[in-house]
């Protein structure tokens, strides 16, 4: 059995890393020495020739060299002499033109900006920036309704504790396009939406992160409705830099990261390689301030999450008599085939007192009756996972001649994560304990639900766990040809692949007859020897010897993603217009995205292997194909050289992309078969094996009945922008863009035929049988539920943005930047099922189907194109700089981000707004930053303010709480009235202000040391409840205060 202990070993980690760095240093030192010797020999020869030709010129060159060295020595006081050189390949976000698009709404964070934040990985970085809303992270992987739309991804991305995503504007990770050097990368393994896991991108390799906030379909095609994140990697690096960092988290989530970047130029060959390795521990929930599932003292009587079905000591019930389906007694069905009920047996429930070990117990020692049961009360110990990640990025360039260049860009990363499952459903044992068991005093087999918490704490039994193994690969090979000056043609091929495998190790209540450890398991379950037997009755302090085979691999999920793109681009400059040259770019690409997703269950009598795509879509590896042609033009209408009376400068950018999206799948043809055979089951009454009927299930497609359908749709996504400088110190940028996204395969196709079931207690407010609309109550109404709608249209987002920058001449070093953005998301793919609790939704034809007379016929819960989502934001940034010999450089920045409007209108006239709630962005946020740099020192302090919000999903009132009118759940009583069978309670959550701080000292141009702290004053989370945790991990970083120390070393090899 795999070792269930933590995979993170700090001593072993360092002992493996240090030799690797030594080897790398030795290799690069040797290479660097050879290159340096070659360069020195070449330089000496050149100098001899120059002295022979012109001694005077040689002396002048020497003087210039001395001056240059003095200047470099001065520069080294502020930055390393071995920092990145200016890249020959200029990568800009939002355009393929050789110049940046001045009209695009782009925010840029350099590697220095990221380092000053004190963050360790990209998940931490995106938590800090205002452009990001709640996304999926290892901390929130088990959270629902986070505001990140993962529910529409058929890849099943919930519970992936090795995943972190980007969610711009709260439009969902699936609507945010993530690029690496302007090119697509494979999404998380199994993700249909091609959602990229940013944890697979090494921080060490990043030169800058550019975020385009006004969508990017006009350049990049689909998947960019919410915006674009472009990770620009280091290139043309000369030298070597070693970085190491250690985080110490107040809640135990420590992190250890090491990275190295090295590169050299040799004749026509250039390469840059960045490597990174990291280890991170999970968050210890007890260190967040709580260690109970009983929150009644904080929030009221309804907030009690202790479990009354599973506990320690075990909860004892009568056995239902079934060998094949063992469980608690409800009727005589498994005993004699009748539905007669023995109420004494059905109501039987017993438990030993908390201080009883279970040894030598009698039936008189037990407490009887539900009111005397002690519930299980243990908060899940950790949030997140033990994770180990390794990654590397390599960029290679080779000049065939002055005009032709061959390049290769590649990334490879792996992650291995380990998470102990402390969920009650993972820990609990549900077993029929035979009468022969040493701790069973009842003299007959009893059904016991037991949580072996103490045994797992002491190592008697291993803790259930999950492992995740991920691999990410990306390779781009291409050639560039420069012609006619600064014009260029590029042909490239990109292949990205990713895989993710999750393995579940649990204690199955049904073990395979010949599986490893099965005989020993049942021997202990039936043993009369207390030194051997499992004790499911006591408090866990007395039991049998350790049992390492207690766990088995019960299930696994395997997903893959693959993206292939071939692109041909021509870009450069045309003729001169008003003192500047027109810039252009043309690009044609063909892209294919594939994914697979399989789930296997391996325990007990079932061997379940389910290929989601093959069953529901008809193809094991669906392919979404895209052909696109785009053009871009930058036109200098007039420039400073030819300024007009009405302005100093005006630039115009025009873009458009024509995309064709193609897909294949099936409608209907679902084929379900099961065969009856024999299998082994353990009989607790005889403590021996017996044969029982076993069904084997087969799912598939009857291709004679299925209709294979091709989806094809062509869209245009134009963009137009203006850059206007009305006066010397004011600039105005205006941009309009249209962005498109085709529907998913799982939204278009479904092999399962439409099913008609019934919904009960329906109030129809729009019955028109008598002319005027009136309300009519139905006891039940049929509804149609299908996963397919091949008539869906592409989603469209229309974005407007205006950005004004003012840098007044009379107030030097002051800058004001205002940005207004209006985003309208139309034809978003939605489901009628989402509005089953909204009576007025029945007034719309897309939801309700009516008879010719106007009576409600049936309800449609299928996919449909929603009307419109609207978001309007205002962002203000104020910057002021002071500089002097005495104080150095001081820069202050004040940022304010506000949502003016955010509403959903899925059906025209039916408007929802959740702004300022748990599921939507905050109404506003604020940030104040101070940066100071003087000589060898620099310091950065950032204060972030998050306002209070409404937790509108604080607690779901279950039917038992409504029937018994427990606390605030009484507002939903009586249960079932007007079709209401449950509901959510809300609570107000307070505001939060945190301060981050970092301080760096440069001992020399080669060596610097940085100390930093996130949440410096260790501000606790505002009091609330989320996913049975006493904090909201989507808004508060549960790592608490994080103290970090890092160093950077760049030896002078070159």
C-alpha cells in the first residue's frame, strides 16, 4: 500500500536540491569559461587589427570603454549587471503587430513587481491583484458557488486540490484565456473548457505578466470573453542566477522554493533555461482559530454541523440481513421479502459513553435512543494539500543567416500532491460486525457506523488519502524570416499536452474476495481476541494491532488535454503616414483541442469504468476545431510632428478575426445494459464467503440509433481603438471589442434521450387560458431534462473601455489614471434547471411550453442562450513620486476599483444582481502602496482593503431543521409549503484590511537578500461560515501571516 505519510520531507528535499545546483553551476561555469575565453581571444584579435589600422581610433575607443565601465559600476548600485538584456523578440499582449497596441486595456506586472509583493507562486500573486475575482485554488477546491464557473465544465474540476485558475471580472476561469509567450497552452487534464492550471507555470521563468481586460477575441479567437493573461518568459538571458525562498506560514502552510535561470549566446546560438522546484504544506485549520463543527455559539441554533450518523464511539443499529447490500434495518425485505416493519428494530440505536473503551462492555453499558447519541465533532484538520512541483522553461534561437531565425520554446512541469481525507464520509466505516467480534456484546451481527479518529491519530489505522499527479508539456517550433527591412513572416507549430490523475485510497466496506489484505481484514472483523479484533464500539483507545492494508485504491479519475495549433503570421510596417509608418499584422491559424475524462471505481462487488465522453458525446476524445484569419492595422492619423489645433496626437487601431468553429457528436442512441452473474460476498452471520448475484453494467452508444451531427458556426470578432492626446499631459484611450465563444461539446450533444419526469407543487403566474395572465397552481407538471441542444449559438461579449491618463506639467511626478469599462455578455449558455425555483421564469417560452389555450404543458430544463449579463466598472489609480539624494526614490500608489453595475438578465426582464455577495465581486476594493529605493536598499508596503459583503449561502436549512423549526430555519416552515423544501440563510460579513511588507538589501551586484511578510499583522478572517470552515477561503488567504526570506545570487561568470 502507498505510504500515507506526508510526501514533503524538508531534509530530503534540500539534500536533493543542493547537489543539483552544484552540478548546474559546474556545467554553466565550464561553458561560460569556454565562451569567455573564445570571446576574449576574438576581442584581442580585433583590437590588434584596429591598432594597426588606426591607433587614434583605438585610443578613443579605450576612453569610451573606461567611461562605459564607470557608468556600469554606477548602474550596479541599483540592479544586477546580469539582469535580462532587452529581448530581440518583442512579445506584446493583445496584438501580433511589431508594436504594442496603445488602445488596448492592458495591465503589466514585471518580475520585479511580483517579487516586491513577496508572493511565492502564481496562485498567491493573483490573489493580490484587483483584476482577479474569486478563482479556484487548492484552498477553495472543495467550495461550491465561489463565483468561478466550473460547474459547466464536464471535466469535473471540483475537488482538484492541485489546480489554480484565473478568473478575470468574475466571468469564470473558462472565459479567461491564458497564454505563454502569446501562444496557447494545454488546459488542466480533463477540462473541457481548456482551463489552464497556472501552478504549472514556473515563477522563475516569468519576465512579466500582462493582463488584457477588454477581451482578446479579435486577436486570439475564442475563450477570451473575460480577458487574456499572457505570461512572458525570460529570453536572451546571459549569465546565471540562483533564487531560493522559504515561507513560514502562521497556519502551517510553509513553502520552500528554489529556482535557477541561466543562458548564453554562442555565435548564432542563443538559449535561456529556467528551472524551479517547490514544496508546500497544507493549512492547519486549528491554527485559524477554531477546532469544532458546532458553530451555534457564533451564528445560532441552525449552525450545528456535528454528525449524528457517524461517530466515535460507534453508533449501533440493527442489521438489515442483507449480505449483498448490508446496511441498517428498515424493513423485512432482505430477511423474508416482505415490507413488514419491526419498529423496535427500526428505532434501535445505541452508543457507548465517550469514556468507554469498548473492552468487556455489556449491553447495559450503552446509551439508547437518538436523544442520547453523542455526535461526531471534529473539524477537518487541513485545507489544501502537501504538494511538490517541478518545472522548466527553455527558449532556444538559432540564426541561419541575418534574416532567418529558427526557434524552439518549450515548457515542462510536473506536480505531485497528497491530501489526507478527513471528511466524515472518507473516514467513516459502515460495517456489519459479527457476533464473534470481541467487542460486540449483543450476541448477533450489528450494523455499526464508526469513525476511527483516535486510531488514525495514533497510527493504528492509516488515514484515507488522495494523490494527484499532473504533467504539463508545451513545445513551439517555428521559423522567422525578415524581409524588406522590418517586415517579418513567421511559421510556427505548437503542441501542448497535459494529464491529471487522481487516486483515491479509502477503506471500502466491501472488499474484493482475493484483493490484498482482504482475508486479514475480515479475520480481524470476526476475531474474538481483543488483541486482534477491530473495535468499532469504543472510543478508539483500545483495539487491535496496526493494520497497514486497511486502505486500498478504491477509485481513480484520469483526464488529458491536448491542443495543436499551426499558425502563419506576416507583420511589419508599410508606408509612412503623417510622420509615422503604418503597422500591420495578418495571421492564419488552424487549431484542434482534444480532451478525455475517465472515472474508475475499483472496490467491492463493482468494477466501474466510465468514459464520460464516449457515453454522453459518442466520442472518447472529442475534437473542437477552429480555423481563423485575422488582420490588424495601426494608423497614425497625426503625430507630434504634425500636431493639429485639436490635439497633439491621434492613433487608430483596427482589428478583426474571422473564426470557424467545428464540432461533432451524437444525439440519442444511449445504450445501457447489465448482465447478471455471480460474485463473492462476506456473510457476517456465518463469517464466511458466499456467492451472490452481481450485476455488471455497460454503457455505450447504439450507433444504429444515434444521430451523428456536425456543428459549424462562423463568427466575426472586430475591435477598434483610438489613442488620443488632446494636450501635452493628457492621453485618452477608447476601445471597443467583440468577443465570441462557441458552445461546448457537452452542451451541444447528449446520447441520452429526453426524459420526462415530474416536478411537484408548481405555481404558474402566467396562465392565459382566460385571456389575461393569472396564477394557477398545479400539483405536478412534467418536465424535460436533456443535456443537449445542438441549436445553441456562440456566446458574445461586447466590451467598451475608456482610459484617461493625466500627468500635469505643473505638478511633476504626479499621475492620475481613470478607466471606465462596460462589458455586455450576450447569449451565454445557461440552463432552465437553474431557474426552477423562480416562478416568473415560467412566463418565458424557452422555459415553459404551453398548450394552444395557454395552459402549462411541460417545463424545459435544457440548455438555452441567455439574454444578457452586464458589468460596469470604474478603476482609479493615483501615483506620486519623490526623488532626491537624501531620500532616494519614494513612490506612492493609490488604487480604487468599483463595480458600478453587475447584473444578470438570463431572460429579458428577469433581472438578478448578486453584487457584494459571496458569489459575486465586492462592490469596491482599495489598495495603498509605498515603494522606497535608495542605494542598496528598497522597501515595499501595500495595504489592501476588502469591504464587508453578504454571505448569502451561509447555511442550507435541511428538511429536518425546517420540520423541527430549528433556529432561523423556522422561516421556511411548514416544510413543503408553496413548494419550498429548503432554503439558504444569510449573514453579513465584516471588512478586512491586510498589510504586506517586503524589504531587500543588495550586498553586491551579485547577491541580494529579501525579507517579506504577507498579512504582516496576522489579521484574522472576518467571522463567517463557508463549507463548514470558520473562514471564507475565497476572500481571506488561510495561510495567515506568512514570513519569508529569499536570496538571489548571480555569479560573474560572463
